[in-house]
């Protein structure tokens, strides 16, 4: 673990700021209080915690977990984004380790919530994944076009049947994004495996088949999916698939080549984050 935490004292707070001014000039760290205010503002935009509170399975899966920023100083170097890539830096909020089961995630408009105990050697790669989600928040229309042009997936504006919607694991990264359909018929989503003991880490990728209003659980019954995307962990939504494919060098598939070839269409403009 690369994380060293300590109490917020004038000495180590000054040290942290000095440290950051050298290592990460574009993004000074924010205090626990400011992070809390940021989460309050994010909640006004996406209503994530409200949605969790209204769904019994999502509520149960997060029971006893502390969805709060840490008030400790976290001495981890936050790597800057690669300037040759179109990914915005976002603003990291260090969270209590149990927040959302320790799963890194984003909140609007540009916050990246990371457990304060996250392994430092994995930080760069995970931040890349999360920065892709920040880009999806910044440029929703461009992303909708890219997903359509690269993958042929189109926005599906209908809603899932309530018995399926009820079982979905709420994912803050895609909460404000529309559903997409593959070949106009198959809508990927993730549902809890065990409804008596729902866990944020035990989910199953399924496809809602629009014409028959049924769920398919076997990827081999989804025409062309495996051939195009390969086996993607947590491929519950094209935004997640893109974040995994573009942040993991070990993954290769036709879908990755297709989206890589049109990434140049994304604006490179991080200026709005220098507030
Ligand atoms: Zn993700």
C-alpha cells in the first residue's frame, strides 16, 4: 500500500501543499471539508445517494459502509494525465476506505472518488480509467456519437422493466448516462447476483432483449458481442467498456481498435477545471 495517512496538522498540511505544488501544480489537494462540500454539490446534480436509499438491494449492499471523504491528509502523488491523450485531470477526492465498497468512481461534474488506502502502484492506471469517465461527463454528445460510430450502439430511451431495474447495481459513473442498445435489440446492464445478500462486487452482466422483454445471461447468445468486444470485465455499459479498454494495455479487440481510431474527435480542453 502506498498510502500514508496522518492527522491534519499545520505542519503536515503545509508539507502536503508544498509537495503537491511540485508534483501536481495543476491540481492542489482539497481539504476534507471542501471534499464534503463537493460531494454535497455532486449529489444535487446526480442524486446518487438518494437513488441508493430508494432501492432496497443497493441500500443493503452499502449497509455499514461509510460514504464520506477522509479528513486525514493523504500523501500520495497524483499522476498528471498524459498530455498526448484527451483525458481531463478531474479532481481527486480521497474517501474513507469503505465508501462504495472501496470501488473508485466519479461524481459530477469532475470529481474522482478514490479510497485513501488505494495501492499507489495502481493509482495511475485507475486514474486513467476514471478520467475517461470524467471525459464522458464533460462531453456526453461527443461520446454518444463515438459509441454509435465506432460500435454501432445507439441510445435506447426506454426504461427497463421494473423487476430488472430493481435488481441493477447502481453505478455512479453511468447514472446520468443513457442506456445503449447493441444491434438495436440488446441492452447491457449489471444486476446483483444474490438478492438476499447483495454485494457491490458480486454482479452479473446481462442483456435485456428489447423485442422479447427478457433477460439473457449467456454472452454466446448475443450476436457478435464476444467477437467484437472480447470478454470485458464489468461491460455493463459502453462507457464502462470504453474506460476498461482504453486504460488496460492487456485488452485487445475490434471494439478497442474502432474507438481508438476516432478518439481524435474528442476536444482536448481541460481549462474549465482550473477554477
Ligand atoms: Zn468505470
